[in-house]
């Protein structure tokens, strides 16, 4: 019966994820349509941390890092220069929290980086823990847009040790929860490098999150619980 339990458990997990994809809604979309000139990313509900000590910033000054650009994208400005070179950076938003999210299914965004070797990772905060994708994303041609649509449960993940003002570094392999409260999403770069002109290395736009709202999630968990109960009865 142990083999049967493993098969049934796998089938239930697959059913949960496949059904989740069917009912997923767009729960967050940010196009960074900033028409008034460069501005702090906090003006569009985003935040950032830079360097290994996790110094908080909102990009309000030229040398601070991520800003919402008048070019209608979010980019990392001068982060790769001097003492800031080759340091980690995390940009994120917690605006996805409202409404209650049970299962994240897809995240998509576009990149138009100056360098094709800048390794951008997806970052998620679920139930109080941060995760970064093991997969990296870069635009194929310098300063030309590439679009990525990521099934978050089909890729591998690492842990992210992030405490503002204390730590910001990537850990080892972990398992992303199938369900849980999505608290924040964003991008992570473990080593931002200077661009051709020492700036504008990272350009991000059209950031979209698809997930299952909490009521649907509860319904799905009910289906799974019923399936497990049926299996237990059959196993007796």
C-alpha cells in the first residue's frame, strides 16, 4: 500500500496544480508607466534593497539604484559602480497581498537590460519566507526586449536570506510551497555588474502575477481533502 499512497499523493498534487492553473487570475500587473520623469520606485508601490547588508532604499536619488524611469520601465541606475559593483540587489512589491492569494501559478515580465549576461532571478515571499528561482533570465540582445512567462511550480528554487538592514544573500535549494499566502514578488540579482556606461544595467517592465484567490484555493483544498479521505477508506 505504500506504493499506492505515493502514486495517489502524486496524483493529488498534480491535480491541485493543474486545477490551479485553470482558475488562475491576474492578481497584479505593473507596467511602470511613469510619464513624469525618473522617480522613486516607492511611488509605484515597489521597494528595494542593495548590497549584502541589505541597506534599504527607494531609489529617490541618482545613485540609489532601482527607480521608476521616464522610459517607462524600472531600472537599476549606477548600482554597478565603485563600491556597489558586483553586489546583490532585490526589488519587490507587496501589493499582491490584498485579496488573499492561495496558489501562485505564473509570473511574467520583460527585460531590456544593457547587458545580455545580467542574471535576473524571480523572487517570491510565501508565508514569511523568501525564495529565488534557480533559473536565470536575460534578454537575448542588448537593450532589446525579451519576454518571460514562468510557471513557478515547474522550476527549481533556492532560499533567500533577506532581512532589511541585516542580510541579503541567496541560499541553497529549497521546495517552493504548493500553496500559501503570497506576500511579495520581485526580482533578484546576486551580482549586479556595471554596464557599458556604468549604469542602466537592469531594465524591467510588464511585471504580472497570476494566482488563485483564496476562496478558490479553499475549494481546491476541499477537493484534495475529499480525495485523501476516499483513499483512506479504500485502503482500510
